[in-house]
């Protein structure tokens, strides 16, 4: 499925804030995953890192 975004409607500050919140959560989750040796959480962190990469791309397109 292809999704087309209207980049002009996105506010860069909102995107950066979302990226920041995601990073903070990832760090917290990684700390817990290390304590519990939880591979599922590690996989989730990787998926979120991919989402942050996509958000970064959106910012660069603006």
C-alpha cells in the first residue's frame, strides 16, 4: 500500500518532538530488555528505529 503525505501540513517541531519521545522510550525499553534478555523488545526497538529514519526523511523533504 502506498501512502502519499502532504508534507506542507507537517510541522517540523512536532516531528522532532515525536522522534525525541520515541528515542527516549527506546532507551528505556532497551535498558529493560538488557535486564530481562528480551529479544522481542529488541525487535520492537529496531522497528521503531526504522520509523525514526522515516520521520527524518520526512523532515529532510520539507
